[in-house]
C-alpha cells in the first residue's frame, strides 16, 4: 500500500495523463492491487468530501472576478498606471510587468490567470519596446508567481482548510513574502535587462501620471474591498469573493463600459472551466491524501525525516528541497493537498508556526510553476509570445534562482512572515 500509489501515480504522469486523473487512477490502483479491504465507492465519496467546504466557495468567485477584470478593462488600467509610474526606469517595462502581476494577483489568487491576463498586455508591449520576445515571456512567467502569493490566494485557502490555520492570518502574512519577491524580481530585471541593451522609450509627465492614477482608481477599490472587508471583520473570505464579483461587474459594465452583457456568457464559461480544473484537482488529491493518511504513510514519512536529524535548519532545508523537486511535476493545489498532512507532524515537532509553514509551501509551489516539465507559467507565456519553451526556460533561470533565495530567507527568518499579523494583533 505504501509503494503502489506513488509508483502508479508516477507511471500515469509519465504517460502524460492529466494530474487530477492520475491521482484518481493511482488511488483506485492502490486499493485494487494492494488487496486492502476498502470498497472502491470510498474514492468518489472522499472526492466529494474534499470539496464540500464553505471556504472553497471562494475559489469560483475569485476566478469569476479575475475573468471579469480581464475582459472589463480593469487590468488594462492597472497596467497603464504602472507604466506611468516606473516606465522610464532601467528595465522599466519589465518592472511594470512585475507590479501589474502583483496588483492582479491581489484580485485573482491564481498564477495562470495572472500570466494570461498580464502577459496578453505586457508581452506585446515589451516586444514593441525592443525587449527580446523570449526574455519578455520569461519576465512575465517569473512575475506570474506572484499570483498565488499575493493575498487573497486560492492555495492559501486550500492550505488553511486542511491545516486549520486562520485564512485571514494567512492572507495578511502573505504580503511580506510577496513584497520580498517583488523586490527580488525588480532587482533581477534591472540587472539582466542591461544584457539585452533594452532602450526605454517611456517618458511620463506628471499630468499623465495623475490622469492614469484617476483612471485606475476604481481598480484599486477591488483589493480595498476584499482585504478591508476580511480584516475588518465585515465579511468572510468567501463573502468577500462574492462581493468582488459584484464590484467587478458594476465597474466593467456600467462605469468603464468595456464589458457588454453579451460577453458575460463567455466570461462565465471561462471562469467555470478554470474553477472546474482547480476543484477536480482538489477532489482527487483529497481522495489520494485520505488513502495515504488512512495507511499512516505521512506519519511514517515524518518519522523517517526526523530520524535523519532533529535540527530545524537541516529539516527545513530538506523540506524545501522536497517541495521544489515535487514542484517539477505537481500543480500547486495538488502538492499542498498531498504534502500538508505529512508536513504537519514535522512542523509540530519542530514548533514551526502553521502560518509560516503554509507560506513556505505556497511560495515553493508557486515557484514550481517555472520549472519543467510542468512549468505552467512558462507554457502560458510561451503560448502568448509564440516562443519555444526551451528559449524561455533559459531566460527564466536567473529569476528562478533569485526566487529560490527568497524561500530560504522566509524559512530561516520566519519573523518576516509573522511581522504584519502580530502588529495587527492577530493570534499567530
């Protein structure tokens, strides 16, 4: 029972079976071939139980809010403001991409949505400003990792539901790792852009800056409503997500008027497909995780890791390496659902704060979206820029290594994560 689920899951992945289906088939295979007295009907039951949670209702609402913003002109105005703000700096267009992904991530909580929405705008804009196409795609893919790190975040919700951590505390604590990633990416863009002799043609007057700010001011209202409502205690994260949809609709339909009633069908279908993909992964991961937990495999794995050493620095280094390696193959939510039950006993032994552990996992899994063979961020950017994956993967390496340093910074200096929640009086 210990070996069969992992071996069969690996085989299905190598056969290019989708991750969610691989997880389901691996669960069935383990039950059938191990001879365990477990009825097969337990698998669909556990799949349903895994997504039968009120906090998960936030996922379709955030997906829909992001789709409306993308189609309704909200994200376009955020990008225009960022362009006026930093467009004249060295590597200015790349910096704009990072800031835009940070803004957009606050409203969608999804890497894929962030890369798709911002990449569609910024990759052509960077190419027009003399950026090499593969480098423009690499910058966008790297900046897209902010999608699930800037709160509110779908993976943060997933982790909080599994671990019992506070969703609100996870959200507020996520700002510091996100800020660290933004600073790191901007520094790398300033350094690497010089190599490509990028000419910056963006020059902004004070009048243009003020005009772009007021044009985007309603877009800034979205994160204020979401985060202000959650931290003010007025709404739950799920209710805040629903409010975000209503706000995005009002702004897009009646104020910016870039979204038409006839367009809503396509927007809803797109959000529905994205939601179905995420929830299907969560459902099958939940069944797979239940199988492992019922056989006490996470406890055995935790004991094996702790038998090597009980030193905090050694164990956390091993955990980070494990997360980075598994991130080569697994999607963010799947990885969180699979590993969280295994890592919780280790965290308890080392007295690692639940919020700290959660953000270490989230940042690791987000960076995993840059590493092949999965490399979802790179694939989306490559599709937008019509560039080969190999070329983009080479250009993304400096950003990947820079982001990995951030993982070890927040791992060994956890007060960076807990700083904001404690200032706000949260019990973390």
